[in-house]
């Protein structure tokens, strides 16, 4: 049973455009939603995270939008740059749990 | 700080051979994890540890064993490697910050089983 569903699998965006990656979850006990960024040949690294007490969190060009009633959250990358080309994973956990459930990832390619 | 390190970076095994992957962290984190990453499958948790001397099963533990004899090290063993274990293996460690666990990943080990 996949607890965090991520889409799309791959995404191509023009430089300067907006990249949008969506995730949906099933477990209503989840209360921590991080996004990880992974460059080729590297391990994932925490990019941005949100808790469900806010509907949006912004850090620079990266924004998480959260819809608790729909059990969905998304990552928006504004003014996408070729350096943003990477694989992005959404994830979720019960804050009291030491484990994180990852989505299957989205391979993002920004065209120069 | 080196963060999370993994050895080796690459390894090729024949079916039935055994090996151990080593993960080390210098951040004094209590929690450590082993994941495998396969195309289109995301990161799947193999085993994890919540402290020295403790281990627990994750989502895909079969065919693997782990040990956490020292707080800074977490070993992943394959007793009899199978082609299905061809994957990229990531180790991570985490700590509790503001009530949430942030995971830090190593650079990965690419394992091929022939």
C-alpha cells in the first residue's frame, strides 16, 4: 500500500517557468511533510518542509502548498533554473515517528 | 564534519557472495537508516536503528541484516547476494529538531549482483 503518491514521474520545464510536483497521502496521522532534492550521484538532501498547521511555506523560489482537507501537498519552483534539474521526493511522517515515508520521486529537467 | 559517509562507493558481487556496507556519521545522531533506491520505486527503508545496540525492520528487510555496535556506525550485510539486490544503497542519520526528525543522507553505494 503506497502511503504517499507522487506525480508526475518526470517533468520538463523551460528555464524561467514554474515547476509543480504534486503529492497525496492517505494517513491522516501524518503531520510532517518534507521535500528532498537529489542530484545525480548524490544522496537526497532536505529542501523544504511543512507542518499541516499552515497552508503554505516559502523559502526563496521554493514553495510548499498544503491542502489538509484534500490530503494533498505540492512543491512549486518559481523561475526554474537549469541548476534545479534533479529528482525530487515528497515524504511524510507522523511527527512522533522516527521513520519517513517517501514518494517515488519526480525527475525534473529544466531546459536552458 | 564529514557528515554521513558510506564505504564502498561501488561494488560488484556474484550471486551467493556476501558483503558488508559500512555507514559512519560524525554528528552524534541517535537514529540511523538504510534505504535502497531503485528506478521508479523511490526510497525504500530496509532496516533502521534508534540507538546503539538496537535495530528494527523496515519495509523491505528480507535478505539483509544490520548491526549497530557503535553509535556512529551502522552496518548493512548481505549474506547471500541475489540479482534482485542490485540497487543503490543509501544510509541516513537523523536527529530530533523542534519536534521533527530531519534525515541526512550519505552519498550512496552502487551495488551490482551478477
